[in-house]
């Protein structure tokens, strides 16, 4: 299995951070949760290492890509509380970001319960881990009804008519036309909830809409 390349690593916002140290990027990520470029820069710096570790533990490229993505999602959630100042943590002195990432990757590999290949519909090209992480974060910020409609449309490829029928069975009366309107509203709110730099990195020159919401676990 070859190590994948990621176009976002060549984006000007990410390339402008290449001279920053690991600690600088970690500090900026923690201090500026409204920005996505710092996590993306960490991802670009260490994705080859993480993928190399993972590819030897998966039986297929599909499983490797899925484990790679879920590992980076775990890393994303853990980085916010990571403290590597003074060269390490209380229980692990001398810890660097690189060694921490190696340890976290090993934990994810050892605890992985990978679904069979035929059950995985994740696309690393369509949903690189930074986009997946920030898209999930944005989904949590939109109203539950709109989130449900977006997920039914994108996860299960349901039509407005089928979504309308499902909602009516659950006591929510919305016509197919109203579902279509709510779906577009959901896309607009989802776009607004994404960090501005993530939109710039991943969607510059791309029309926002249904095709840009095919990502992550919601495609698994």
C-alpha cells in the first residue's frame, strides 16, 4: 500500500505554517479553536508517519484508510488537552508530539475493531481527516432537525419524498418541498459553522452543496 498524498498540504495557508515548531502548532491549535489550519498543518506534517504505522496492521487499503481516518479523529479530540510544555508530561517526561502521536496511533491500532471491507464506504479522497473532523464539529452546531435531514440525505441518499414520509411517521409533518427547503438551510448553516480557513482550504472554487457533504463516518 502506498502512502496517500493530500492536496491540502500544498495549500498556501498550510504551507505558511511549515516553519512553526510542533509546540507552536499545538499551542495555536489550542488557543484558536475557531481556526482549522493548525490541525491541518499537524496532519500534513505527520500523516505519512501515521499511515506507515497503520498500513502494516490492516489487511486491505480500504481498512487502512478507515483506520487512518478514525485515528486522526481520535487525535483531533485528544490534542485539545495535550500539554507537552517543558519537554513532556508529568507521567511521561521527554514526550514530544511525534512520540505522542506514535503512542496514540499504536493505541488505536491495538483497540481497532475494523468492520469488513464490504461494510466500509469511507473515501479518504472525498473526506480527508481534517475535513471530516471539522465537518462533524459543524454538524453538532446546527439544529437537530436540520442535522437529521442532512444526514438522511447524505448518509442514506434518501429522496425528499422518503425523508418526508419518515418524518411524518415520527410526528413531524413536512412536505417534500419543505424538506428540500430545510435541506438547503442545513447546508447553509453547515457551511457557516465550518472554520473560515477550512472552507478556504477545501472548498475554494467549489460550489457548496450536496456534493460537498459526502464525508467521514456519515459515509460508513
